[in-house]
C-alpha cells in the first residue's frame, strides 16, 4: 500500500515537473525550418537611402559654399552647433519633406548625394551657385547579439555602415550566439523582409556587402543548452521527490515499530 502511494506521488511530481518546464521561452523571432527567407539584398544601393521618419539636417550656402544663407524666420526648426546653424526637417510618411522656399519635395528612396544634387538644383532658382550638405541625424539599427539581454541600439554614424561593422559595434557575438543564424529584418513590421546570413565560415562575408538602413533589426539566434536547462529545472523537483520519499519511509517505519 505504501509503495503504491509512493509510486503515485512520484508519477504526479514528475508530470508536474514536465509541465512546469518551459524551455527556450526567451528565444525571440523564431522561424520554421521551411521558412522562406528573402534573398540577400546585394542588388540594393551601396549607399544609405532616405526613408519615411528620417530627420534630415542640411546646410545651405551660396557661391559654392562661401556664404551661409540666413534662415532667420525658421529658427524653431534649427539646431546651433559650434556657432553654425543647422536646420532639421522630417521626412513624412509619404516620403515628402517640407523645405523652406521650395516647399514639399519627394526624397524617399534617394541617396544622400542624390538629395544634395536635387536641392542644389532647386535652390539654384533663388540663390547663386547653391552648395548643400545633407545628413540624416536619427538613423539607427537595433542589434540582439544572441544569448544575452544586452541588446543595443546603434546609431548609423556614417552612410555606409554594413552588417559586420554593426556586429563589431556591440562587441561581436556572445558565446551562446549562432554565427550561422544571423537574421536581418527590414522594412515595415507588418510585412518585413527577413534575410538570413551565415558568418560561421569566411565565405559568408561575401553576402553582407550591403549598407544597413534605418530601423534595421539584427537578431542572432542563441544556442539552446537543453541538457543544462533540464538539469536546472528538474533538480528542485528531484529534491522534492527525495524529501517526500524520505518522509514517507520514516513515517512508515514509525508505524511498523508501533
């Protein structure tokens, strides 16, 4: 009778332990084995391109850069650094940006160089030999280095930062990261493009020769250490079972002696 009770208790605790174990619950952005990844973006521009929500900062000079144009009427949109006034404008959801004098202009999909040339062309109607410098000031990417909670938001400090540079900016991969499972998520989160890269071998470096764009998400899958997790999760249950069995046997021995 006692042995039967012990067996029932043991089975019950084992079932509870299996139900309680929730392996890999912290792993994000999982994909099925047959998930169809997008081809590497090797045919895209080798330069950064303007996208909605970008904030551009530009300086406008005349006479090929000798005299700074005075936009005193729009100081609320300006940022003064080292005595030089820089003007910032938002690229709206439709890809248009509202600029002084020339009004709304479509900049979405254009490189920095193309934007500068376009603005110089537009402002040439109003100023002598305009010289324009453009910079996107809010572009950044999010990097999850794999197997740690130390995700980082990395500003794209230059217009040509690539995937390898972004990984270097966060200190490289962690010990638990899978170098062969590096995911890059790009575009609208409602319908993103998802790329997969394998940097476990030197050949994989050929596929990452492209420029990161604003709001890219870089996610490196972590290795799963199932055996260690099982031992860690089941150890308290085993300890509870052993304690219960000991208690039952002691009680049973006391009853037998009486």
